[in-house]
C-alpha cells in the first residue's frame, strides 16, 4: 500500500503538465483527462463482483498491479493525447482496484482469525497508503525537475509493479465468501447494496471538497493572501501530518462513539475547514482549515473501509471496490463544482460550495447513525 500511494501521488500532480508539455494538449483538453477516472468505479465494481464469486483476491490484485504497470509505462511512451486517454480508461481504471483487493484479502484473513486487534491492522495498512501519499508528491516533483516528466511516469510504473513483491508467492486457497446458509454468495442485489451506496454517496460529498482545495487553495494563498512559498508549503504539508497523528486513535474513538457518529463529527469538521478557507483571510485561517481537514481524513480513511465492508458483509470485495472507487466520482463532482463555483462566486467564496456539500453529508450520516441497523457501526 505504501508503494501504491507513493507511485500514484508522484504522478497525480504532474499529469496535466505532462499532457501539455510532452503531448501538446491545450489546458482545457488536459483538464478533461480527469474525467477518465469515472471508468474506475465501473472497473472496480466488475472486478469486485468477480472476486466475491471466486475468492481469488491476491490473483486479481496481481493482475491489477500489472495493468497499472502497463498503463503508466504506456503513458510514459505515448506520443499523442488520445493514447493517454485510452490508456487511462482501459488500463489505469483496472489498476484502481488493487487496493480494494488487498483490503478484501485482509478482511478474509482477519475473519478467519478474529481478535480485538483486527481493526488496528486495517488502520496500519491504511496509514501505509497515506504515508505513500505524503512522500510521493515530493519525490515526483524532484524526479520531474531533475530527469523529466517521462522518467517520472516510469517511476510510477515501477512502483505499481513492485506492489507484487512484498506478498511474494503468498496465495491463499481461493474460496468464495459463504453466506450463513453455507451456500456460495450470490451477487449482491441493488436493494442489499442501498445502504452501502448511500454511505458511499455521503462520502463523495465530503471528499468533493478536496479537488476544489487542490485546484484553488494554492492560487488563493499566492495571489490574494500573498503568502511566502515557505508558508504555502507548510500549509499544504500540515494536513497529512495531522492525518497520521489521528489515524492510530480513530479505531478507539470509533468504538467509543460509534464509527458512523464519529464520521459525522469528522464531516462537520470538514464544514468548519472550508469555512476557514472562505472566511478567515490569513495564514492562521489556512492553517486552521488544513488542521481540521487532517482530522477529517484521519478518521474517514481508517473507518470508511471498515464500515463499507460491514454494510455488505457477504460481498466485501464489491464493497471495498465501490467505496474506494468513489474518490473518482468525488473528484469529478469537485472539479465541476470548483470550475463553475470559482466563475460564479470567485475566490475564496468557492470554498462555500464544499461546505454546503458537507452539510448534506452531516445530515445523512446522522440519519444513518440513528437508525438501529447502523448503530453497531
């Protein structure tokens, strides 16, 4: 998971620059590249269904990792914009299912060996993914500056392939998830998936603020607040630091207050963070907002996958894939909202939109937490 986060985050901030500088794309066309991520939820759902039917988690994980290697290597070798778009839809969408297969495999293993520390194991693995996202952007920017954008994409491709190495030849006996009747699990019906889809939709509303922030916070701090590069870097860097500090305590807090109630509180923190960006026009406001956002993701990134799997216990790979692919939908929603919002509202009022999304999420999560079915989550 560390290698996955490292490779993906190294390339993510540089991809538009690559399309413009290396492939000659216009800025509007390069911006449309992010819409290719909408293929990831479809690919993840199909792979998750197949995984739940066969139980072959690690085999599918290796297949997705190889697809990621081929996809990023293909981008590094591409010579035209259309090639990049096709590769993203055909290969990188499949590669997006690697993490969900790992979490499904971990769930199977922990279910066979139940214990009080099982949720902490998931938290540690999730922290590794976040750790990769902390190191990756810095490493990617350095490689791109020193060696060029195409070598940077090769670095990502190698990281995707190296994901396979830590597992070695480990290959548990493939077995489908069994229901209480002892019969092989069938595909989850739409009705059975409604709680998961509701929860995932609320997560999308919370996460939609991230692309808005990525797109406009740096510009706002530089052009309007006139903050120095050192201060801007410190503002951006404090969020993942806070995330890692909070993640180890999320499991214990979730047991004390209830996982969904705790995420409801985290979503409210997201509202306050965006209000800080919109209404507190100083470096202190930016730091306060980023610290609050660190709290949001320190909670959501650990507890989200646990709740998603519990909402669809007989199809955990499908649940994992749907939940983890939702960031693509959130990125599309946030990108569209940010683009129209900044045109209509300007900076910094554009941050009021993700605050509004967060209000809807808080209401929805509170409703879920109050219902008897979700009280244990």
